[in-house]
């Protein structure tokens, strides 16, 4: 550090410069973690733990980064919030305010998008097995595009629709980026879409839909996977789409996928570079006239959110490991269990303290695998501390569940030191509310 000071290089502040915490996070005058201007320890005294805490400015900044990346390149198109990443009404509202469109993957997500006030033409619907009700709901609402996923769906939509509907065809372009197998979607062996090659049927699906008087084919879609750090696979996917395109192709939807930093070592590409790669790829293959749709989920919301827990027990097994147990776990963050995902952990009461103890952060569920962070280096965690895991803003609230009768946490938005609860904590009565 002394060397850095002498050389005039700025000293890195591990909290303010963190890649995983929300933009604007800092250590406040009480020495505690502040997110969106709110003291996290005070927040949880009021709202309890676990709690999902978001910095609203961070969500807005990332939405603007996407829009600006489009504007800078003069793109005619739409940035769609892939709402599966954070399906809270307040998030839909916020992104509608920021001028984004939205991607929904079910009737439920469509319902929330409409309730949040999205203009129907800015809603686009996915799903590999949309029901009759979902197709009808989308048609009646007057959504922008239905993204067709299978031959059965083509039949179903034709049978159900009274009026013609604009559709895109989802193509699996035969590209496999390096990410967890469960979240790669662009390979031929996939439940999604139509394969680009002869075996996959995309060319047949295009022919079939072009002949339909109910389905108006306007473009192609590809989403090759999620939490991707490379950019080259997108170019390959776009080239594969180009092989299928004809004069009818006025819209190209290039999906989501941009990876985020879950740990301080992660170095994902910048939003601008990611958008730049996709836009350049589409223009090279399809020309400048085509409309471009992009569907970021994780990269809009992951780093805007943290989860705050209370430490309940510290169990040292001499010579083996020290477990600290928090009051949540796989019910509020399924990602470590599902994908072996890694997270950081810090103590909100003293985030600047030197981390000197290696511990394993366990949840409170009845499974040994319910571990949130293995071998985390932390500042001597003790019972009663508020423990924070950063980067839980995407697919956390979204995949939360009631395992072990646990009530799902509230969602709190913080901005300029003002906190508003946008989703309340579930109650025990909620757990029995559906009983008949
Ligand atoms: N578009 C489509 C058609 C998608 O299926 C997805 C995500 C996205 C866009 C948004 O992708 P993103 O920008 O978030 O990478 N539960 C997993 C992630 C599943 C992603 C599913 N599809 C996780 O927690 O990592």
C-alpha cells in the first residue's frame, strides 16, 4: 500500500471499488456497510433478516448503460429486461420508467409486466411450452412478439388466434459457450427452439410459418446461455442466424447472457463491449436496416442487490472447518446448490475490518449441501453479526422457495438514504393461505 501512495496511484477501497457490491456502496461514518445510502445494519433492524436489499441507482445505471450503448451506435431496436432474473413488480416498473421493454416467459410474468404498466407492444413472450391460455393472454394483451419455440406451438397458435400476430422463431444456433451446463441453451441438443442445421428444423419452421395467415414472421431469435464471459460465441450464433434469414427478416433478437462478477476475481466484459459485439455482428450479417432486440437479465440486476442475513451459530470443528450458520440459505439463494456458484461474504457491521478467518457460511435448511459460501475469508464473524452476500440481485428472489416452511424475504429498494419495501416478507399465514 505504501508503494501505491508513493507512486501516486490511487489506493483501492475494497468496498467503494468492489466489483460485486452495488454501485455507490461504502463504509459509512459508523464503520458499517451502506447500500443505496442506507445503513444495512439499521435496515435489517427494521425489516429483519434475511432481506434482499437493492441500490435503485445501480439498477437505473445499468439500464441506462444498455440504452446508451444502443444510442451511441444509432441502433433502431429495444433493450428487453429479461424479467425472469428479478420478477418483482417494482423492478418491472423501474425498467419501464427507464425506457426498457420486457421479455416474459410465462403468463405470470406477462401478468406482472402488464400490472407494472409496460406498453403491451414492448412485451415479448418466450417459453418452450406455452399453454393455450398463455398464447391467448398474449394475443389479447396485444404484445409485441410471440417467440415461437416448437412445431406444436406453431399448430397451437394458428388454431387459437383470431387475428394475425407478429412472431419470431427461436433458433438454437449450435453454439456452446463456456458456462454451467444447466444454463447453456444454444446447442442442438436443447429443449429450446429449432436447431439451425438440417437436423434441427429451423428452415422447415420458417417455411411453415411463412405460409401461415395467422402468424406473421418478422424475425429470428437466439439466446445461447447465461453467465457468459466470452464475446465470440455471440458472433458465431449471429452468423448461424444469417444462414436462415430472408427478406422477411426485419427483427433480430440476440438474447441475453452477459456474465457478472460474483467474486472479486471475476472480470466480465463491459456492457458497452457486449452490446458493441452483438450490434456489429448483426449489422455485418443482416445489414444496417434490421431492428435489434437484446434481452439482458442478470447483467441488469445481479450486482444491484445483496442479501443480508443474521449469524446465529458459530461451530468450530478443530482441524476440520468452522461453520457459521445464517437464517436463510437455499430457500433464498438456490444458486450455490444448483450450479455450485461462488459468492463473497462480508460483515455489514465492520466491512472494512481485515478479513482474517476462514469460515464456511451455511444456511438453516435440513441438508448438508445447504452452503452459501465455502471457505470465505471474513472478519472474525460472531453470533449476532449481519452477514451480507453481494451479487444476489439476479435469480435470487426469482428462485426463492418455502423449503422447510421458510417464509420468503422482503425486497427493499434503497436510494439516497431512503429505503422502501417493495415486496414484504411472507408470513406464516401466507404459508397456509392456499389451503382448501
Ligand atoms: N432471454 C432468454 C430467452 C433467456 O432464456 C434468458 C435466461 C435471458 C434472456 C436472460 O439471460 P441473462 O442475461 O440473465 O443471462 N437461473 C439461472 C439462469 C437461467 C437463465 C435462463 N434464461 C441462474 O441463476 O444462473
